[in-house]
């Protein structure tokens, strides 16, 4: 999300005397790192004295996760509060200091009587919305994993839930693999496994990719076992973790295009572009 000629590094510094942990997102424009720092410098200080009052003062509790940033310098990340883990949005606007907002925390009601329990590292887009994979308490082992989403100022919602119907199929979600959030999107893109057996899935067609349309609905984009151009898909790759550059956004752009690599039953392969409606 940097301008041409810029670069990014992520620094973690620990101060033994004050027990503060500092996470900094820094970028420098057009000048050698050894000489100058320019551009935007957003500093998130983390105190092991866990309190929500500290959050409002710009201090966060410990155990900060890997932050996801956007073009405007905002970030979303996991932090631990006294009540447990939470997802924090640090929202940056030109001309003012960042504002920290707790988007969701452990024991907030998620859906029905189930509550949020744990979170994986979130992703953030240019509109300061965030998405994540989370676990619920007060649910069974068959329906305690979900995809969560929040806008810049809205309440968190559950987009998809383990054990619920998977749109575009006769099957139900079994687990969630990865999540992405393009700029301008009304919701996330995510890959998921389907429950084999009576739910209508088998080992031949138990993996799929879903995206949020411009009307806010979930749409099946790709599924193993389905046909494409007369060939059966056995494997696809999109929004995957990539060793060596796991923090780099892949597979999508800001104009609702999604790029996938497909492997077919006959051993052939294709790279295809899909436009999300």
C-alpha cells in the first residue's frame, strides 16, 4: 500500500525498564534508510498493565499480533486486554492523531447466545473495515468457527459460520482456511472446507472460495469438483499464504477482479480472472 519508491518495515522493540513493547509501522520515501526517515510514522505502544482506560490514552495491553495496514496509515491488529484478546482498529486521518477503537473483544455477543472467544490476525482494507477468522464460546465443536467482519464504525457481524449452509452448494461449512478484504468491498473473500458425507460434499469437492458481492451477498466463486471450460477442477489457489512474503496482498485488486490458478483432473492448469459482481 506504499507509494512508488517507498518501502515498509515492521519493528518490534522491548524496553526492559518500563516493560513496554513497541510495534511500529514505518515507511520512508525516496531516501536511503541510513540517512533519513520521512513519510508517515505510526507508533502503537503496548503496556503490560492491561486496561481499557489505557487503550483510550493510546496504550494497549500486551501480546500484539501482526498488524494489517492500509493506504492511509490505519491498521488492524490483535491485542490482549484485561478481559482477554480483542481486535483493535487504529484509524488514521490526515491532520489528526490515530484513534484506537476496540472493534470486538472476548465475551462480546457474536451470534445468538454464542460469544467471541479467540481471533486470528485480521485483515484491513482502505475503508478501515476489517475481517478475521474467529472462534466462539457457548457453541459446539461443530459450529464454533466463524468469519467475522466490521466496518470502520459498525458493530462486528458473523459473515459465515461452521455448520451453516455454504452458499451455492448443498453442503455446510466445516472450517475456514484464509480470508482477504479488498479495498471497496462490502465484505471479505474467504476459502473454506466443506463437511464431507451427508452434507453433500466428498473428498473430491470439499474445498471452495467465496466472495462478497456488491449487494453484500456471499457468492461461490470456485469449488473443487466443479467444471470449468469442460474440465473438472481438482485444486485451486487463491488468497493463500505464500512463504517468503506472507504480508503481501495477492489474488485480488481494487476493481473486484480475482485471479486464481486452477489444476484440472487431466493434469492441465490454468490461470483465470474472475470479476466479482
